[in-house]
C-alpha cells in the first residue's frame, strides 16, 4: 500500500509544514512543553516503496586538491611545469643550479614546455639540481617503494649520471636515493624506484634530481608514485580509498560540478584530452583556480569506479561554462553532442567493434563499464539565457536515439522533454536541513519526477563538518531514505579537502568537505561516519511510519538579501518557525526481516522515544545498536583526532514490538531489530 504524501507525518507535523510554507508564526506546542514522550510508529505491514539500491553514492570533482594533492597517487606538484607560464612554480634549485621554464624545448604538443636546469658549476662536492616539495610535503613512510619516472635530455657537456632522492626539506637526511644513467641530447623516459628503510613517517620532505656533472638538462613529466590502492599504475591513494570503500558507495558522479563546465570553453573537462599516456595529456586549469595535469582523467575515474564496485554517473559537458558562455542549440551544439556520444562509447562500447571502446581497451580496460545514468551539464539553472531547454533537448534526443536504455538526468526543470531524473542541489545550515527534512514526503506520487540529489551538505564546520553538520545530514538522509522510491540516487558534496593550508589561496576552496587529509594522513568527519552508517545499514523496503509529540525548537530563517542597487527598504526578518529536533525512518530487509530504525536526536539533552511496531508477527528483544554521538554540538574530527566522533556498535536488550529507547544528546542511532 502506498500512503499519500501527507499521511506519513503526524497532524502536528503536517500543520508545522503547512504553517512554515505559509511563512506564518507557528503556534504548535512542542512535546517538550507538554512533557509528552515522542511516539514513533512503524507499520511493518505497510511497505510504501522500495529503497533504491543506488541511493548512496559519491560525488567528485577537482576542488580542494581532491585528486592532485589528494586521491591521485602522484606526489610531485606541477610535474609538467604548466601551473604557471611565468615561473617553475613549486620547484626550487639544489646547489648552484639555475632553473627556468623553456617553451623552446617541449616534450611534445601536449607537454609543450620543459624545465631547464643550467648547472655549469656542478661537481662531485657541489651537486646541482631541482627539488619539489610536493603537495604540502612529500610523505615518507617506512619500508616503502616509490616509483620514479621522468623525461630528460642534456647538453653542454653533461656526462651523467643523475641522482634521484627523497630527502628531508632541509636536505640533511636522505631517505632513499638511486642513480639514473643514459641521459643524452634526445628526450628519453627514465624510470627507477626508491626504497625507504625503517624510518619514522614524515612529510616535511622533498624530491630531488641532482647532477655532479656540469651541463644543461631539461625535464618533463617528473613523477613520483607511492604504492597505490590495489597496486594500480597511475593509481589512487590507499588510505583515502579505504575510507571510501567503507562507505559502500554504489555510484560515482563525475567529473563535476563546476569542474565539468570550467570557467571558459577551453577549461571545460575535455575528456579526450584526459585519456591515454599521461605524457600526452595537456592538462587544464580547474575553475577552482589551480592547474590539473589531467593525470586523473576519464580512465582513472572509471578505474576508481571499478575498484570500489561503483557505477559511473557520467556528467557530459553540455555547452555551457561557469562564466555564462553557452553554445546555441542547433548545428553549433552538434559537435558537443557528438563528443558526449563518443564519451558514452568510450565508457560502454565494445572493444572490438567501436572506435572509442577500442581506445578504452588500448588504455588498459577491454571490458566495457556498466552505465545507467548520464547527466547533461551541471546546475544549468545558472544559465539565464534559457538555452538549457534547447541544449537539453538536443542531448536528450541524441542520447536516447543511440542509447535508449540510458537514464538521462537534467540539471534543472525543462518543459519540452521529460528527463528520466532531475538533479537537485542543497547546501544548507543544520536548521535549514531540519526544516526541509520532510520535503520529499510532499512530492507527488502521481507520475513523479525521479530525483537525483546530486549535491547536498549541511555546511557547518570547516574544513570538515562537525557534529552539527552530521546531525543536519542525518535528518536529511532520513527524508531521502523514507522517500527513496523517488529519490533514486544521492551524493554529498564536496567529498574531499586537503587541510594542509587553510589560508587564502591555499588548499581549500570550499569550506565544508566530507573527508580531510594532508600528505600523510586522512580522516572522516562526523558527517562521513553518519553517511557510512546510513549507506551500510538499510533494508530494501520502506516501511510506513507516523509519529506524535515530536519535540521542536524555534528557528528564525535568515533574512533574504534584497537585490543590490535597488531602493527597496531592508527586508523584514522572516517569522520564526518551529523545526523538528527528532527524525527517524524505518526500512526492512525483505530476506532477513531485520528492521533498520534510524533515529536522530539533535537536542543537547537525552531524549526518550516510545517505539511502537505494528503489523509484525514478532520483534526480538535484542538488537544491534550503532550510535554516533558527541558531547558538544561543534565537536569534530581532525588529523590529530581522526576518530574522536565515530560510531560504536553494541547489543541492546529489552526491546520488542513496544519499547522506550533513550536517545543520547546530539546522536544518530541505528537499531537493527529482528522481526518476523
Ligand atoms: O560542490 C561545490 C560546487 O557547488 C560544485 O562544483 C557546483 O556544482 C556547486 O555549485
């Protein structure tokens, strides 16, 4: 049986929603004032829908040094010397050498510049060379093998060899070194390994290439890789991959976000320039204002999916950039439509019979990838020209004609086509998340537009969300999960932040991000743990619920800003509203009968709740309880205290079809109740 939109929430909550919508002062008394214990009813004989098997996934883009200086294993910053056209940024000299950018000595058309080292004074006692400090340090770990590769050529009497090394930033301690011979007047690729001994982990280190022989040298694509997750060449950082694997994500939305669009056309994610040999990838500027080598390109996104058993949710460039340039629908847009079709072919095409499938095989992956969802653009509501209507229609028709099985996602509402799914984005405060946590209960069930909640986050806490963020997120997730008959897929954003330099122009461009790291360590925020709990503990059936006496608190929404430059008087502050402070939802595993009851207490006091389960033959007296809680609402995790707020699991007893459970202050709990 499918309950209608409003029948899932109690009368008082319905009133609260309607009043909030009308912008009126709420007069509903909270349960706190009535001293009545909230009652949560779970109707085990009323399944309102199926939990989407792809509800929980990941969203990613190059922001906050997500790949370069993040997930991408590469340790050398600005390995291709294209981060600036003025200077060799992030490179310094060792000894008497002088370095400069040399556009006259390119490696190839893609890496069309090189780093020149003039070292006329280099000698046995005074080596000269180049040094790179990585992304806020080069991580040194004990008994670890690092792979070094670079292109080099030489002139002016250079007779080699070169010494490559990882040493402390002051140059006093060498952790590993190796010799490389055979550098000539022609570009050649060199590869070696560096092995550390039983050293203490550290990050205030540098990578160097030095010579004791005088001469001139040119370098390009200088790379240093630590071991990667599953030993993938050009692969990903294991500790961060393990954090992600623990979330059991079902899909990856890539490559953006704004990173898909770029500020300008030549800065969009141009997928064909991100495949093949990394020395043939020109790289481009991220709209988050730093250089991307595109070493982490389309094949690497797909490899990431494969390693974590996720499906790609592929966002294709749709002819619109962040600076509001757009391509008119019609013949001008056609090349971009073709490019998107080819990209889909690269992901899904047969290796023998399709051009781009063959290219994927050449890039190391003969097997096609599974693909169900393609998203056309990103946040096209910013396109005030109205061109998205026509652009979407053109992409939609072409994709459906060639790949009728694909689900096409629109990034904003359109009229002339019916998108399979609509992408909605929500970045909010904790209170706004709570205020809107029941929104999806109100969506029409008559031919509803299916929803992809493609970017959402409670933006409280920086660089990573604190417990308030986790509580807002959990409230929101109960709403998505309870309505995942229409919310098919969802992903938090942004996923990553390098926390090494939080100042202006540093490693963070967006202030609340799920997972933080530096060169050496990584950690999950309280919001990360909340998501991990939700995505790893749910059933496949949504159970009908109802509630009474849910405690509320007064909330005054922020005053909306008026348009600048108008003579309008300052806006009236909006009236206060009552928002719920306890949230819950219930799903059941149809095979085992386990009911997953999710409970969120945003109050700073213990909150007893009466749970009444009807329609089940029996409910066991014991359950597994997994609880995430904090003493203070702004408590958080960090590099120093990575698991300060993390879930604890225990067995609890004294349960059954009717029981009272006290939720700890500031807590997210999941009870796994055995039912028949
Ligand atoms: O997640 C950060 C940014 O927020 C995304 O790039 C963009 O889509 C949204 O505006």
